């Protein structure tokens, strides 16, 4: 592109006409197809990475690690565990794969934690579940995002 100063004798090229209605419609169409939350954006980015790396014949170690993460993001934990060389990630993704395909209502029998707390200026005995949410993952079993939960005591893993 050529730029000119006001001192130049050349004329600037005409500015193309901008149609606001067309631009608004294009933006509306893009917004309708765009992911609406972080999980969906991560999922879309992972799918794009998987598609792009499938065209490569050789992957570096880092590309392979990213590919394994992408497989996990789209819910393919078995393939993620086969792709990575990291033993910790391999074990984690195998456990997540088992948790996804396990009955969602199966949880450990660990007792709740009992505490004494002040509630409205009164001492009360309160029970807290040992189960906590690890994160949100994609489940191919349910074809949606689910919570990955773990027991604080026995480390039992499942989805809810």
C-alpha cells in the first residue's frame, strides 16, 4: 500500500463505501456461531488444533503435549493418555476416562467432615461433604460439559 503526504501531487485512492447494515449482519452471524462461554471456546480451540496438527507428518514433543491436552479438552481422554509421554498426565487422563464412563451416582462411602461453627451467634455442629469439584470437563457419554468431582479422603473420581 502506498501512503502519500499532503504535499504530494498524487491523489489518494477513493475510500470504499462502508455499508453499516451489511457489517452489522456479518457480526450478528459471527456472534451466533461463536462459543458463548470459556468451556465452549476452549473446546472450539482444541478442535481447531487437532484438525491442524492432523495435517502434520511429524510432531515435536511440545506439539505432541499440546495435542494430548487438546484431546483431553474435547473429551477424548483415552486418546490423550495414549498421546502424552508424561506419566502423571497419562494416569490422570486414564482415571478421568474411567470416571466419565462410570455411573454418575456411584460415589465413595466416606463420612462427611463434622465441624463446630458459629451460626447466627450459636454454636452448631455442621457436616460437610468430602466431595469437591475438580473442574468442568466434556463428557462424550452425555455429550455436554459436566463437573468432575473427587473425594477429599479416598480420592474417588466421578462426574456429576
